[in-house]
């Protein structure tokens, strides 16, 4: 994967919205630590997308969390 036209370790991670900006910041910091320690990915070589998902966009046990009609 390329990031900034450079071939080095990098990462892209998407997660459903966790909570507040403070929680997302803490999650991002923890992820940065793990990526660096186990995969050699520097803090400026990854992106995290926090996505505010609706219930029908999250699947579980062959269904979604949307209310059944």
C-alpha cells in the first residue's frame, strides 16, 4: 500500500463511531502504539476513519441492528 508515494508500512483502519472526540483520540493513540510495536507502522503512516453508522449499516448474526418491520 502506498501513502504519500512512499512504499513503507502504512495502514488504513475504519471503525464505527466509538463515542466522543476524547474517546476517539484515546483509541487512535492506542492503535498508533500497537501499529508501531507489532507492525512497524509510524504514527504519520496511518489513518483512522471514525464512521457514524446507522443501525441498518451494522451487521450481526445474519441480520442488522435495524428494527424488524
